[in-house]
């Protein structure tokens, strides 16, 4: 895992890569092993792998950057008043993880003044790693990557994790959008955004996400040349409503938004 940049953000980018490697070293030994699965208050699953991974990431950040805040899915928000904040989802796709599917990932974002500056998306079982660095580009396994040039819904490949996460009204909007695209694919959690960044898919659309689900995706998509907003067209932030659309191009984004807001 590496970020081939030399600018002001090089050290932070290198540290982000180290965090992703640390996370992979924790989650891999637990994958496809017997685990107790606990249901959280929102009925989502959590395992010792999620908890241990986030704990070690938080400890590593606190040791290196003690003045930074940390927001994580499993252990909450420490230092919400800080200018520099890390946002962590130790296992994005816990349902995939406990089902033995290798499409779980780790998401790590570094933010300054609530602006996502660095985002990393790591797929431990696939040995695939994306990192987006503001002003420097997006890199897939060390090589620069770019979104597709798809500008028409009729040519687009659309991805979402599952229709079960959509409320009825949003589901109907999504299905209208899906009907206007060339190919629809379901499943993948954070991996669907990696596919947009890499140019294999053109649209990723979801609802019901939390800040730790999407903050890392913002630099990844934007620095790959794409557009990522909520369904109202606003750039995602800590207080966004949980709707997300990532598009390969501005034109595709505008067409998709028109349907979702129609």
C-alpha cells in the first residue's frame, strides 16, 4: 500500500497507508473463521474483528497525532472540537465479512476543518487499495486511476449494495434511475465506489449511510475525476443526510440527480 506523492500531504498519506495495512493485518486472521456476531442497537452486525481493528487504528493515530480527533463506527467520536479529524470504518461490509464474502473493506479519511483531504479504501482479501489525496490524484495499488468518460445514463453501469437499505419513496426513485441505465449490479458495499474510481462502473447510489461510510470516499471519487454528492447535490460532510451518489462525470451526475429529485 503506497501513495506516490511528494507534496505537503505526503507524510499524512504515507501514514494513512500504514493504517490501512495495520487494519488488514487485524481483519485477515478473523476472516472465514468462527466468530460471535453481535447485533447493535440499529440491528447491524459487529464482531471482535471490527472492534479490535478500530481500537488499534485509534491507538496508532493517538500516538502519532495526539492533537487529532477520531470518529469511528465502533467507538464513537473523540475530539469532535478538533480541526484535524480522522474518520474510520474498520470493516465496511460486516455482513459480507461474516458471510465469507471477500468484498468487505476498510475506510479511512483524514479531514481538516471538516473537509475530506485524504481518503483510503482498502480491500484486504483482494489486495486492492485506493487512496485519494486532495490536489494530488487518486491511486489504485500505486498507479494513478481515473473514472470513465461516460456521459449518458443509457450507457452507464449503475451499482448499489442492496435495495433493502432504501425506504419506499427512495426505492422507487432508484428503480426509475436504474431503468434508465444500461447495466445494474447489486452488492459490494464500499467496493462499488472503488469500481467507479477505477473506471469500471459509472454510478454508485445509496441511502442510509453514516459519515464513516462515505467521508473516505469523497477524495477517492473526486481525485479520480468523478463527482460525489448527496441526493440534493451537496458535497458530503459530517452532517449529510446519508444519501450518496457518485458519478464518473458531471454530465452523468446531473442526469442521475434529475431523476432522483424528480
